[in-house]
């Protein structure tokens, strides 16, 4: 009986909604016009894209799927690169810079002792990197970047690097006295 009542209410509400709607062809014509306008915009954009692909348009949009996974007193950073631009990156390497959230704010304000830390350059084929020996239960800001091979192993803030958007992460607390006391209860 409940099923029959449910179906009856469903049919009545569908009929009521259908009866109150007017058929208007204007939205269809608007959609057709917007599709035509979009097609011309896509054509214009595709001609610009051909021109800009010759001059290497490497920017922060090349990095996809940026994520940070918490580890005990460390972070595992994963990323992927845009496959359309990958062939243009033969002379590039990946580098990661990281700082605590407070340290990043202090560095931006110009305080000393809160400098960004950099990893050694990573091969372009790698898609993850684990940073170890960090402070446990601390918030970090991480950026993944592309740097020329000619920069070598020493990356500084003056190096010419294309940085990704920031990745926020928090490390897990490592084993210590506090965790041991909590475990004992």
C-alpha cells in the first residue's frame, strides 16, 4: 500500500510540475548561440596556443595533483606534471622548498632564522619525494618547483625556479615520551 501511495504522489507531483512549465524555445537558441560563440573563441584560443607553444610557456599550472601525506616527523609529497608540456622540460629538474607555517610568515616579514629549506634536485620522472627529520605535529608549507639543470645541487632563493601553488600539510607526532604515556594510559 505504501508503494502504491508513493507512486501516486510521485505521478501527481510530476504532472503538477509539468503543467506549470511553459515550453519556450528561447533557451535552446541561446544555447546554440553560446556554442557558436564558444567555437569561435576556441578557434581563436587554439591559434594563440600554437603560437605560445613554441615559446616555452612553463608556469605553475604545469603541476597537477599536488598532495602532501603526513608521516611521523616527515611528509611525503606527490605530484604529476602536465603531459602536454612534458617534452619541453628536458633541461629541467624538480626541487621542493618547505618551511613551517610560522617560519614562512616570519620569512615573508623579513625575520632572520626562518629561511626556506630546499631539497636536492630530483629527476623529472619522479612523482613523489619523502622529506624526513621534520618537527612532529607541526604545520608546513611546501612548494614544488622546476629548475634548470645548470643550477646544480645548490638551490637558493635567488635561483630561477617556477614554483607551484602552496601545499599545506601537518606532520604526525613521532614516538616519544608523550606518546608512550598516552599509550600506557
